[in-house]
C-alpha cells in the first residue's frame, strides 16, 4: 500500500510543473469560471460582440469581421479586415464585447498575416495593448501603447499565432475622483513583458475608446468597459479569447 501511494505521489509531482507552466501561451484552455468570448464560430461572434459606437463608426450590424479557416491549426478564426476600417480608420469598425468588465484575467490569440499588420487589444475599451508587426517602440508590438515598450523578441512573427495573457486592475476612485490608476501585467507568448505597469491615460482621442475625448485622454471615468478589438484594414486574425472576472483588492496584477 505504501509503495503504491508513493508511486501516485511521484506521478503528481512529475506532472505538476506541466500544469503550472501551461497557464500562459498559445493554445491554453480557459480555466474554470472563465467566460469564452470567441470560440471560432460566427454564432459566438454575433452573440457576444457588437460594433463600438464611437464618433467614427462607419460599419453597420451584422458584424462584417469574416470567419476564416485557421491558417495554422484545425478550426477557424475571425479576421479584423472589416471593409469599413480600410485605410487605418480605427474606430470605424472596431468590435467590443457586449459585456463590460472591471478587474479580469484575459487570454487573446492573434495572427498577423502580412508585413505591417495592425490591430489592437483594448482593455475596458480604454487601454490599448498594441498589435503591430515591425514596430518595437512604445507604440509597437505588445506595448502598453505610448507608455511602455515590449521586447520584440517575444513576438513569434508573421503567419504564426501569438498569445497575450493579461491581468488587469481597473482604476480606483474615491468620492468620484481618480485615486489609483489602472494596472496591468502582460505575458506575451509565455514571457512576462509587463509587470504592474501603471496606465496613465487613454491614447488616440475620442475615436480610440471610452474617455479618449475626456481631458486629452486623462479624464478617466468610473465605468466598466468591454474588451475591444481594433479594425484598421489589415488581415489580423483572432481566436481562443476568454476572460475571467476577478476582484483585485490590492494594487497588484502580477500572476
């Protein structure tokens, strides 16, 4: 009996590191209690997403983001190449979840099909984590946009799937006044690239998202926002998107 117990214990110890390291990166499955936001189907796209009704909206429902075959793996994905966003008109055909969030853990996978491909992942429809091939600046790939650059070496490159794993804590308010800025930690393809980065403002003006037109983007308000994906006339694909709402009482997003 003792030897059998020892064998089982050794098996648990052997497999434990695999379970731990599988929490970030391309292809991971959603944890318990997470909500799947996109599973590759048109049904889920239209059920859970809509166009963001910003000042530059030029698209009309139903959503025109095309469901396409996954170019790498079995299954399907959606393409951000909405005709209304041609020419880089962000805000013209961006899609946002109908559900709104405050603190959360998020997983998003994307594939850039062509050189210079451009899109963006917007937390709370405010704060952009950039998706941009060929740019390693603080406006480039995986940057907390215009505030903190990311190591470009973490990017898998054109025609390959990439994953953002993000833990986000919304801004805090006291008596209606901003008391703590939003915080974010980001893993890019399993590599931690941002840890507890404080986000100062919304960039890009009123066409970028919630509060973009408030005091030059610094007028953050105490309202939740959806996850938004940007259409800029490029063939950037998305798949395997899920989110888990959490409550981060302390100013710490590390995970």
